[in-house]
C-alpha cells in the first residue's frame, strides 16, 4: 500500500505551490511595500506591509510609535495623498519632509465621532489618487473593520488602523496585527554595549506560524539617524562654531 506509506512531508510537497502551508510564512498573494526595516520585513509575509489589506497597530495608552514604523514605507508609497483620519496630534511636517514624505501629500481629517471617521476612511480608500490611509479608531466593531478591509482590498490601498492594546483580545479581520511599545535594550557600540531606546514589536497575527520572540527595533529609522548624525557633524564644524 505505497499510497498509505507516504510521509506527511511528501504530502505537503505535493500540494500546489499557491496553497499556503500553516507551518510556513506565507509568500503573500498580495503585493507588499517594504517597511524599511530588514528585521521586520523578514517576519512579514511577502517581506513588507500588505497593499490592499488592513494592518492593525495596537499600542499602550499615550504611545504613538506609528510614525517610526510607517514613515519609510509612506515616503515611498507614491506621489498621491496620505490621508490621516482622527490623528491625535498634528504631524511635525519638517521631520516628515526630512525623511522623504512631502508635506503637500498629507491630508488631515479631524473627524471626532467613530461613524464620521469610518465614513472618511471608506471614501478615501475608494479615491484613486490616495496612496495610503492611516486611521485612529479607538472604538470600532469587527464588522466595521471588515468593511474597511474589503474597501482596501477592492481598491488596492495601504490601510493602517491604530487601536489601543486592550483591543488585542477582540476579533479582527486584519491580515496583520502588531503590538508596539517603547523598549530599552542593549546595543553594541564599537567596543562597548550601550543602552538604546527602541521599539518592541510583537506580531499578534500574520499569515504564518506565531513569532516566538518580539522584535527589537531602534527608536529611529536608519535614514533619520543618518540625518541627525549629519546635522550634528555640521553643527560641530568650525564654520558653524
């Protein structure tokens, strides 16, 4: 009975390549946009933020690390608008511009109620010119998120929804869910180890096996660190003394 003697590995190998295996990280049938962090890309299906799907970012109260995570990708997402719906603070345009995101691309919708924010998100996702939608939705139901997920999928948009960490036990249609919080870790600097501020990222949901250990990322992107170092060197030069 040779058919019965086949191993599970043989069976998995015989499955069509387009079928995702739960034991492996998906190659992502959706297009993706690289995050700008190699360590994070390595843990995301396809190697980046999913385009045409909902990404949910959960954070502790008072924490707003979404710009650190999203800036590198947003700067390379195209030339069209990046819509901010219900952002808790006015973005600091000079910093964003220094990292490659033109100020004229940012549109800020100051909707207060949850219903008006959801309406603004749906309309933006249906707009051909919009490249990405960032929404802050502290209180939202799963079926409302599903509507946004469907709109993002239909119109192939980047969609990021920021929610409180308390929502991590709630059902969500998001393709990708991350828990992000500030974290201090030891980094090797030349001949010594130094304390460095960073972000700790736990992948709560992805198309692949669970991530056993959280990711540790620097608090600043590589591009911003280079810009700050260049400015510091310029300030110390004799011509600026």
